[in-house]
C-alpha cells in the first residue's frame, strides 16, 4: 500500500468532507466534540450518555510503508451536570514493511484489528462556557495498553493523564474556541522478540516517559449544525536519562456535523514540524518520524442517548 502524501492527504480530506456534508444535511444542533484532537469544557447533562467510535489513521514515515489505524470505542455518562465519566476499549490495526528503525520498528508486521487496551476517564466542569462566559474543565484518565502503538509488538504500559480544557463562545456560539494543556506520565516494559539481529537495539527494561502537550482550535458555524475550523497541537516527550527526546507540531482543518442524536467530526492533521531523534537514512529532517508520521486522519462518530 502506498503511504499518504500531504497533497493526497488534502484531497482525501476534502473528498470525505464533501461526502459527509452531502450525506448528513442535518437541521439540529447537539453539544458534542467539535474538534478531532482538542477537547471542550462542556460535560454531559446528568443522566444522559453517549457512545463514541474514534478511528485515527496514521501514515507515512518517509520510507517503506507504514499505516496504522487506532480504533477506540467509548461510552460516556453524565453523573451530575458537572461530572462525566467514561470507559473505552481500544484496538490497533497496523501494516508496516520496508523500514526498520533501531529500537522502534524491529520487524515487518501486518495484523489487526487487535485489542490493545482500556481507558477510564473523568471530566469535571469548573466553569460552564454557556453560563459563566468562559469554560474550564479538568480531565483525568488512566490507561492500560498491551500493544506498542508504533510497532504493533507486545508491551505492557500504564499511563496517567491530566488535561485542562478551556472553551469560549463568540457571537452567540457561532464561533467556538478551545484550548488544552496536558501532562501525561507513562511506565512501559516491552516483551522480548525472538531472532532479532544481535546488534539490533530492542530494550526490554522498564522505561518512564513524561509528555507535555498544548493545543488550540477555532471553529465557525457555516450553516445550521455544520462547523468548519482548524486546530493544532504541540507535544514534547521526555525520558529520565536523555531529557527531551522528541517534539512535534501538528495542525490541520476539521469539519463537524451535529444532529439531535448523531454527530461526526473529521480532521486531517499533518505534521508541520518536528525534532529530536531521527532514524538512520531519514531524508526529511524537519519532521519527527520515528514515533510520529507525516499524516493523521481522525473520524469521530457519536450517538446520544
């Protein structure tokens, strides 16, 4: 399979966005995810729930073939008007060959979808963007993974994350801004792989990582139920022994449809700039392509009940 280029990625996004706009000419508005990667401060009303399905396609490391799809199925429930809890199961589909990266991509693989982990999350609304003029929420989550999302190999990882989510309405909700600050800490241990070359680095000792992230997005209601906007996210990862190991900046357009019972959000998120580690022979030195890819596409589907 050919990896996505930025040009073909843009055409792919436009085609999907046009198809979505044609397929779902809704007339009502719902309170849901307006962005693919950044989160607003709203919570579900008490006693209501939602079911989400997220699919994220990650493709293109500059050489060989790399394509991975992260699928997440999540159920969310409003405990009170200010507290929402959720549980999610994740699945990984990965196809990579023609590229080996010491310490990260040890072997070709074409598997999936396979069950990859579980996540529990809570969201506490401190300020409501509708009632207090400015919205603020604290999101905490814990996650267990059994597969490495980059290589598809077995590993055990435990993560904890805290996100501050801000949200502001302008022009009576026709324009919506969100901003996120995040901190994630993880502990992981990879499983051994048999028959690797003697000089190939595949550490199986436990590792600790900390990730800082900052993101923002702005979207505009162009028609009843339809929002078109853009968002960006910066992430930086640190390890105990090496300090900052990598960083990346992604940015791209997003389109959202929200009906009474159903909503959908589609985002194209190409990597704009990246730094830190690079693999041997990497030709594009302006991007981080070991753990990240050139392109990401995320489609989020949700149903209220």
